[in-house]
C-alpha cells in the first residue's frame, strides 16, 4: 500500500487458477467432456459398464478412466446394477442435476438453431434415450396446470414400456406400465423415434399401422418440443441469409 492509501497497480498476469471466477473454478472440477454426460446417465439409475458404453458411445479405455476419476471426486460410487456390478451417482453427483437440466434445455432452445445442428443424424438414436430426454423437451408454457399421464409401449428393437407424467409444468419419466394412463401409445420403436423427433409425420405413421393411440385427446407432440422443427427453422434461416447475400452481391 502506498503512502496515499491507494494500492499500486499490478502489471503481472496471474495464472488462470489464481483468479476467483466461479464459472472457471466449477469447470476445473466438472469441465471434462464426459463428466456431466456420465453423471446424467447415472442420475436416471445405476448402470453397468457396458450399458454406459451403449448409452454414450464412449470408448472402453476412456470410460474406465473417467469412471475412476468420478469415483475419486466423489461424484460416482460402485454399486449393484440389476444382476451385476455397476455404478451409481452419489449425493454430490446428484447436486449437478440443475446444471444438467439447464444445459439440456439451452441446447434445445438455442443450441440446435444457433449452431445449425443437423438433426437428421439422430435417426439411429435409441428409443430409451429419447423417452428419457422428454423432461428436457417439455414445453412449459403448454404444460402449466396440466395433469396427464401417457403410457408408451414400443415394440421391436429397443422397445419397452414407459410412463410419462406431466403435472403442472413438470415431466417425470419412469420405466414400466402406468397405474393410470390417460393416453396410451403403442408403436414400432423406430417409427416412434421418428415421430418423437419430428422426422416422421404422426398421422402418416398411424395410417401405416406402425402406431396407435388410445384414450383421451391429449397428444405428446402438443407438450414437447420437436428437434427437427427447430432444425428446419435453422435451415430456413440459413437459406434466407444465403439468398440475401447472393441478391446483394
């Protein structure tokens, strides 16, 4: 401190880790590419090594290294998955859930269009991953004050049964039959994926017999964003920008 009482200016540039920036320091802890992906998968429920591979596409050696690090950081713990050893999220790992939700919703609402994501590449996405992503796709404006339960029965490769509940702006997905379903969808798994992502027209799929709907008038696509619609909007915008540039050249 100088005699004038004013701290002298420092010309030295500090190391990044010396700067108190909560965003940067949080990324020091969880900024690895796979950390949040794996924690998100385990928040849904305990899983074995091979199931994590199938759900994420991570190479075996990388997955093994990341899981060891997540255990060391206290975000993941060894656990018994159904009938085998596996991994489960800890309370510390579950505390990241709001971050995961915000990231997912940001990508749905902004990332797809802003970064011109080609949504057609998701043709081979597993039905399970789409169903479990429905809470991130929820249109809160249409879900407020709503109380409806959907049962989704998917047949064929990747099929299964899920219950999707919407209650006053919140969506919860669980595996298994619904105790009380207001609406029930029965469909070929691959066709349902196309409809859920907006890559196939629901009416055409129903006419072809690959999907049927029973119960009330409520429809899934009314309450959830469809990524292909966002992608088409992005494509139209890019085409318009390109046309404007050509016209001005």
